[in-house]
């Protein structure tokens, strides 16, 4: 230490207190932090540094097991004199990520007061998310951080009085594994684009990710930190059940909705067969609210299969796998209404 300079000083000793190594790190002003040992043997340093005279930023450093420097990252740089910015508490999670806790200044405003902060970073020091907490319009400081058995975080500290009716008090907080007090809120909006493309926009809050099952054996995951709008294209017509699951730690919200994909020829008031040709499995569609009797005829006009009182408006599946590869006619009858189309069954497709 020289005049006006305070550095971090780290010692490693054995079980008998014998010195193994010692290191010091710091810049031209104040540097301070706490050290924890990580599961991989590396050392995490968390605290703050004075990057200019009386101006502070939070600082995280990573050392190897010999105390050699690996990397450092800074966060929440404050622009005004003496404003705090310190992530002095660190907790390693099972996946190797780190939870940091400390104090910063809200909006970096000269008139704002210190507030509590919790941040999650990756193994390489990249910020994954951060949350800010305050109870009053005066100073807030945090001094302890624990992870509970269910993954929740428990934090403690103290707050300054901001009126004649309160005092300097202890401060206790419990959040879920994402740093939220609130349960997840699900808000998903879906709209069709054309006939076979469905657009989904996720307006959910207090969540980690949403799993979307599109109903056609495919799915997507929408993360809170990523793009909230996705589009899905259906290759076959039909009525699809879409299920979404929004997840935040141990909380889940399930929602279901239906989406009808119609064939391109559906509006032509014809009996539509899709796909055609096929191997014996296909759907027939007709833009009508009536119930129809269905006849399947071979090229000699013989009826080889029948069905009664079928609604074709949302598509009706037919299974003709027992028939030989050939050309057949599908006839739909309801009173005086008769519709007919040709289908090609080719088992070698």
C-alpha cells in the first residue's frame, strides 16, 4: 500500500497455518473484496474498486488455485462521488454460475440512495440477470446471502430511516431462484399469419422460460432474456392443440389453445383431399357445417368403405391402409348435396 492506494491482499495457508502463497491485486486507488473457493479449485474475488477518485464500480476477479490472475469483470460503474457499487458477497451454484449480492445506486442518479442488488453471472463472468431491491427512500445495505434447499435465496442487511416514524432497521428478503418475490405471470398472444403459419408473442413476466408444444410433435423454448416472438409453420392441415408451460423455479403455468390449419383449396367449396397422393392415410375437408355420409369407391364404382354423419369442416381423417394401391373416388353426400374427388393411394411413397 502506498499513499492513497489500497490493494486486495490474499494469503493461502495450509491446515497448520503455514503460508503457501500470497498475492496482491489493485489499481491506483481503493480495491476491496471477499474471496471464496470454488468447486473446481479456482478462487472468486467479489467486491468493488475505485476506478477514479471517489468513483466506484463493482468488480469480480477469478484466480486459479495458485492465486494467478485469470480474468476480471466490472459492473454498475457509478459516476458520482462516493456512490456505492459493491458486489461483496458471492455464492456458487451447482451449475458453476455465481450469485453476487451487494449495494448500488438506483439509476446512477446523484439524488438516488443506495439499494440492494443481486446478480447472476456465468462461469466466465457474463451477466445473466440482475434484480434491485429497496424498502425506503434512504440507504439500503446487504450483508448476508444464503441459498435454501429449494433453490430460494435468503438475504439480510439493514436500511436507514427515511421519516421520523421509522428507525435504522434490519432487512430480510427471500426470493425464488430468479431473484423474484412474485410468482410468474403468463401472457401469451397467438395469431395466424396466412393459413398455416402461427405467430406467438410472449408477454409473460417474472419467469425463466416458456415451452411451446405446437401440437404437431414439435416444440420451441422462449427464454425471458431472448426473442419473445416466434413463428411456426404447419405442413399439414388439421386442428392443432397448442400447449404452453411457463416456468419460474418451482412455479409452472400451463395454458392450452386450438389452432385450425386449413388446406389452401378449402375456400373453393370443393371436397379437398390432403395429402394426395398418399399411402392410405389422408384427410378430407369441405367448407360446410352439415354432416355428410362418406363413400369410398373403386374405379368400377363399387363402394369399398363407408362412414356416416361426418363433419368435414375441420377435416376428417380416413384410413385406407387395407386397400391396394390404386385410384379411388371419395364421395360426400348430405341431402341434395353431392361432392366427389379423386384420391391416389401409392403404397411405395
